[in-house]
């Protein structure tokens, strides 16, 4: 298992570039602008995984140039992506830190640690080799990534892929917007963005852009 320690050490060094301080940036900016959660999630996720794929040539090259061994290239490559997925989990945890929900971050980290420990022990006691061990470690980490994304989606309205056209509203949303317009008409001739956010944000924050865009097209928002 000296190979495993070497793979982890190499993975930690290589993953420093894709991480790029995104966690602190997200906490700082999201605490000030929580309505930008979907934008931060989309753009930073793309940057992190793009950097991860680019830097993957480093562990791949090290594995090829080093001494040959059974499963050496596979183990180093898989552990690199384990570290990348782990770094991405920590990035997702920065959303909880920004909204001061440390309990959820702690639960996610504890879930990951328990699943790592349980699957690792199960694989070892079952008599499987190192390649099976690292594969299960990657699977567990990816499952934690999926769990974190689902929780963020429910809390921040984050959309991974939107199948909805821009500004396309349902009949219920149109009625809701008309209600806001009639309510605010007694105060001003136009609805301000602050008024829209005040009445809409308790719904799904991810939908605010659709509401505002639809109203801007109608000239109802200044």
C-alpha cells in the first residue's frame, strides 16, 4: 500500500491548482449575494472540472514515467479523481458556510468519512485488491457529490440543466405576477426589482431571473 500513499500525495499536490481558492471566494461572495448561487455553482463547477481534466496529464505522466507495476497507472489515475471529487465536495460545502448552515456541512463530511471507512473495511475483509479499493472510494465520493448537489438544488433552486425556455411562465406564475403588479400599483407606476425580489424570493430563488426577465420585456420593471 505504499502505492496508495504515493497516489494520495501526488493527488493532493496536483489538485491544488483546480481548487484555486474557489471555496473562500464562494463563501465571501455568496454571503453578500445569495441570489447568485446558481451562477456561482455553474461557472465555478465548470472551471474546477476543466482545470481538473487539464491537470490530469500530470499524474498520468508521472505514472507512465515511474517504475512499472500491476495496476500502478490505474490506481494513481483513480485516486487523482477521488481527490478531485473530494475537493468538489468541499466546494459545495462552502455554500453551507456562506449561509451559516454548518450543521449540514458537518453531516455531509461525517457521511463521507463513514462511507469511506465502511466500504474500505468491507473491501479489505472481502479479500479484494487495491484496484477494487480505490474504485469503491471513487464511487462513494461521487455519491456524496450527488447528495450535496441535490440538497443545494432544493435550498438554492440550483439547476444543473434547465429544460425551460427563458421567461416562459406558467399560468400560476403569471397570476402571481399580476397580483404583485396590482398590489404595487398603489405605491408606484412601475414595479421595482426590490419589490419583485421581496415578494418572489421566498419561492424558488432560481426562478427570480425568469420573473424579472419576463417583466422587463413587458416594461413593468425599471
